[in-house]
C-alpha cells in the first residue's frame, strides 16, 4: 500500500492559523461575526460585487464504485442511463436558454458505458455550445487529461471526500475509488495534463471536519506551490439526503460550515470558493458577498434534466435550493451582487502553459 | 489644451476606468459617466453576444464620447492573448488592446515573457497595444521598442488597494519612457491617484477602487477630481523636497560673494 505523501501529514504555521479559526471552543476562538467581517472585506476587495455562475450536467449515472454515501453507487437499484449525442445537444441548448455558458459535466466512476471515449466525445460536443467546460468524473491518466484539454475542457473538479484514510477506505467499499492515494494524486495529474483549474473539496459529514478542513487546505497549498499556473477552487459539499438513506456520522451544522468557509476565505484570499444548490436558498443568499464567489444555478442531479425538467427520476442527491435561474439572480441582485453568466472566452481554451506557437506568429495578419 | 496621445488618438481625460466587479451594469455605467473617462477597458470574457443582460460591451458602446479598450484578462499565454485580441477587434472595432496575461489566476501578476511576445505581435498587426506589466523599467523600454502605445505598470497587486508600493520603480519608468506611462492596479484612494499624477504619469486606471467603494458613482467623481488636481500639480512643478529646514535668510550670507 502506498504511503500518504508528506505534504498531507506535515504541519506548518499556515495551517495552525487556519486551525485557530476553525476551533470554536478553544481559548483563542474567534467570534464568527469577526471572521465574517474580515471574509467579506477580502471578498469585496479581490472579487468585487459579482458572482460567477455555472451549472452541472450529469452525462451518466453508470458507476463501478460502491461509495456508501452516494445515490449512484453500483449496488443501488437506480435506473442507469447515459445521454446520447442528440440528447446531450438538447440538454445543452436547454441550458443555454437559461443563460448558462459554463457547464460542469459529471459521470460516475469509469464504466464500459461511460468511459474515457464517451467522456471525450461529450466534452467535444459541450465545447461547441458552451464558453467553458469542466468535468467532475473519474480519475484519469495524464495523457487522458491532455486529450480532454485539447478538446476544450479547462478544468477538473475532484473531491477527496475525506482525507481521513481509515474512514476513506471504510466508506469506499469497492471499485476504483477505493484507492486513497490514487485519488489524492489525481488533481496533480490533471494539472500535469494541461488542465487550467482544479476544484477540491471534502464531503462534509463523512469524517471529523476540522481535520479534513486542514488537510484540504494543505492539499490546496501543495498544488499551488507545485503547479504555479493552477487555478484553484474549493467547494464545501455537505451530505444531502439521497437514495440509500446514508446517515452522515459527523453531521456538520450551518454555523460550523459558515465558520469553515470564512476561514478558508481568510486563509486563501484569492481562491474561488464554490457553493452548490446542495445548500438552502437562505444559506446561499447569506454567503453571497461574504465569501463565496462561484455558485451553481438551476441545478439538476439526474442524468440530463434541463430539457425535460418534469421527468421524475432520483438524482445523485436532493437539491435544497431549487429556485429558477431568474429567481436566484433576482435574489443576488437584491443583495447588490451581479450574477455573471459569461466570465470566460473560448480563446483561452487549450492546455495550460503551452506558450506561443509558431503558427500564431506566421498567421499574423496586418490591420485592414 | 492639456492632452496626451495614445497612437494617433488624443485624450484629455487622464482617468481610465475598468468595468469589472460592479454590482450591476447600471451602476458601472453611471460610474463611467461620473468619472468623465474617455477611455474605458472591458474584458473580452465579459462580452456576451447571446444574452444582453449579461453583456458589458453593448451598454458601454452606447455611451457617447467613450473609446472602448478591450482587454485579454483570462489569457494565460501570448498565444491566447493574441487570439483574444483579434476576436476583440472584430467584435468591438476598437484599435486598442490592453494586453493582460496572468498565468496564475490567484495573484494575477502579469507574465513579462508572454506579455512581451503578445505585445510585439499585436503591435506589428497594427493594434494600439497597452500592456499591463509589473513595474519593471527594463521591460517597459523593451515594450516601447516593439511599438506599444503605452506601458501600464502596476502600483501594487491588482485589487489589493495597497497604493503606490512600486513608486521608486515607477519613477524610473516615467523618467525614461518615450511613451505614456499609465499606472494600472493597486490604487485605493483618490489621493493615491493624485500622487501618481504628480509623479508624471500620463494617466491612471482604476477599477476596484471605484467598484468596491461604498458609493461607486460618487467615488468615480472623486477620482476624476483627484486626477485633475494631480496633473495640475505636476504641471505647476512641486517644490523640491529637503530633509532639513531651509532658512529663508541664508546662514552663510556673511561669507560674501567673493570666493
């Protein structure tokens, strides 16, 4: 069994400061209100009064892993399907009608029905419709990430779920996801393959949250130091009710979640912090402007779901904030925050770090 | 009239406004008007031809008397910036391009190597190139040599509000430059903008300082006044600074005028 890397286990002064902010009961406990005020000031200065929006699109719910907490685990009786090319086009067009231009494509762990070739074809199609395409799928090789980057995929979201190795190995009952270190090294492989952004997170509820938060922070810092071009983001997913009825052994309340988000904003002042529709409308509205800079909108967690939203199917988890795109944007505007749908340009697609090519120089055309 | 030139174009307002980070397009437009800016920069990634409500370019181009300068914010290499510049020219018709290449999306520091390459190519293609750079006097001259219309060194990190942290280097750049020097990024207060103008900058660009202010429209007007005051002061010539008091009646008058 491969050992955990040193960056994960070695303490440092930076993470001590974060630990102090996360400890509500210690002597040096910082008032939540104080953290919120500092977090808000940093967010306003660095990101202004805007919120970047994206939406997830589940390509497939086939899965080969047995994650105890997941509605799509391979032992669930959920009806399995994947989007075929014409369906995918219809879904993307339906998303575009909502204004969405930044899509996150999702699948389960690698299967014959939804493997790399299927994903690559889907990315290619999505890049024809959307300004920005990122994926939250199965771990891939450097060469596979490179191929996806060449098709217009610019980012990868990959949660470690928990950095507690014992807990990790217990809940990931079978399948490729069982390998803790293989998953831990995935963001680095994605960046090596030319991805411009990686999104990290822990699934809150699976393990002791303070320890997980500190490990997550060390992971972000490790990647930032090693891959200096990497765009980094951190998400804060909390376990939601889903098929299978998993009860989280370490439930995380609103106050701790808020504390964790503020602490991450202060510790990582220029990193995108992401909050999905797993959270309630009230919590999301409250967090807008205080720390979060990127949110999902009008989300579906079923396969597809934008083209025929009334089709009843169990999703990966239940959405809490089910407001329409318009209602959500109106709530942001009421808080003096501008929702931003397009914050990217396909001219910036292509693998990271590839410097000027000769073809760009030779195709230089003079001003008309 | 006190104007400065960017390529063939003359500008009398020495305040350039950035258009990101505002709470709404309407607040941004009001701030632009209040600033009196004649040159405004807008990111190509905020051009949205498919959704008017999400587009910054359309509403800005409707304001009379404004020249739009697209920028390549989001580009991380010269190749991407060159592609973006060509698209921006096609869409906007503007000859200006603000070259912004920051490969690290967290600290957003400009990449000198990629910026130089992109600027060289775009200047050759006839763009009026306005490169955003660190306050590096050598890089500034290299960019002048390849035909840039100006250089835009940072006062401090973008969005930091740390003011003129690079003042010493800016002083060298201004002294040596044959093209307009525009301080871009880091300014927080109108007094800092005035200080930059007193140093001899041709203009200043602000965005966060206005967009993140309590009242952005009022702050835009405050910057406009400060830039005018700073320019006037530069023109008038500041009195020299001295570490010691300078007596009005000389202490060495008794020495007479003979050697």
